[in-house]
C-alpha cells in the first residue's frame, strides 16, 4: 500500500476551482456574457495575457482581483474587444467562482492540518502566489508555498517539486502532489519521485499514461481518505 504523509497542491484549477483550468473558465464566462468568439480565439487571448503577466514585473505585486483584472484586460485587447462593462462582469463572475472554491479548499486544508499533515502549494505563478494564498486564508495551513517566478523554475521541471520537499522534510515517495494538469502536474511530480493525484473532476478524461497516476480524483476532498 502507498503511505502518504504530506500533500502538495497546485493552485490554479485545483485549490481555486477543482479541475477547472483558468482558460476554460474564461471561455465559459465570455460565452455566458454573450461574446461571440471561438474557443481557439479566447485560448489564444488567454495565452497572450499569461505571457504578459510573466513579462511585466508589476504583476508580482497584485492581489487576486488585480491579477484577474490584468488578465481580462489583456485578453480583451488581444481579442480586439474594448468593452469595459464586459470586463467588469467577467472579472466579478470569475472571482465569485474562485471565492466559493477557495472556501471549500480552506476547510479541507484546515482538516488535514489538524491531523498533522504537512501541506504546501507548488504553482506556476506570477510571483504573487504567497499574497494570493494569504488573502484566501490558506497560508496558516501551509508549510511551503513555491511560486515558479520566485524560484526561477517551472512545472513540470522536477526541481520545483524538490524545493517544496526540502521545506516540508518528507520523502517524495510519501508525498502526494495534487493537480489538474496531466503534463505539468502529473508528469512533473512523477519525475520528481512524488506520488501523483490527478484531479479530473466529474468528467471522464482519457489518460495519456495511466502508469504515472497513483490516484485519479474526481473531488478534491478525496485526498482526505488517501492520507495516512
């Protein structure tokens, strides 16, 4: 049997919206708001905004609202849609979804922390991951927060997971990493020697390499039954 003593989590699409990638959330919100743009166009705009976020140093000082506002502004610029009212609606709806998911995640982390389980976050982010988890009330339960921009290495590079392992002082084979991205989270964590929890949500998702997945999770709360 696999013994799990510690858990590391992805942030986006995991703690702030289980199995819900930011890009896909934006696609849904734009379409719900009546924007006539294809998935491919919105995906390209999301990629543009992401690159802008990593390129602009000031983003590292933003809270979650500021980051989402930055992202939506850059997305709409790329789409050629200068619609301030649309931006306001999309930002508000996105943050509302995040707030609900983060409240559930905070409760989960509190329960695991009360059991003495070392916890952490490892995320490809913009240098402000610590501020975001602080604002969400997650920080008291986290022994480590590793932000790719701060450490200079990104998932799926195994080195980013090694940084977190050094902080929590647990063996990789007894540490679970939970994330929604197969390529970045599952592959990266597996290559670093960690146990992997692939958060797929309620949908049936094809698995490119089942041998890399130790636990296939439909709900984030399933982690509680895995930890020793």
